[in-house]
C-alpha cells in the first residue's frame, strides 16, 4: 500500500466528515481533493475511480440547487461516498 494513497484517502475522509457533520467543509473542497488524488485512484481498481467521479459529479450538481429542487439528495450522496471510502480503504490494505 502506498503511503501517499493512504494519505490521500485520509484527506478525502476528512473533507467528507466535515461535510457530513455540518462543519466547515465544502463540496468544492471535497471534490477538488478527491479529483487530485491520483495516487489513490491508481492504487485502486479502475471501477473505484469511475464510481468516485460519478458520485462527485452528482454531489457537485446537488450543491448548485436547494435540496428540494435537485433530484440528488446531498445526504444520500455523502453517505454513498462514505461507503466508497470504506471500501477503498479495504482495497488498500488487502
């Protein structure tokens, strides 16, 4: 396991936690961090990158609209990103 890949996943998890807990996090910061995590994405099977980018695209779209007017639930997307991060961590340690 690459130390940088693990650090990149930790950074994504930190941004995700801030957003999920209503803290000072932003969708833009999470998205930028995740999209720049090239070592992490290279260390994971290709489908992980595809799923992550899909979730980020939907999350960014949901941030443009109020919760009521968007077809994507930001809470559900953040929950799905949390699941993704857990599975990604499992892939890195196996």
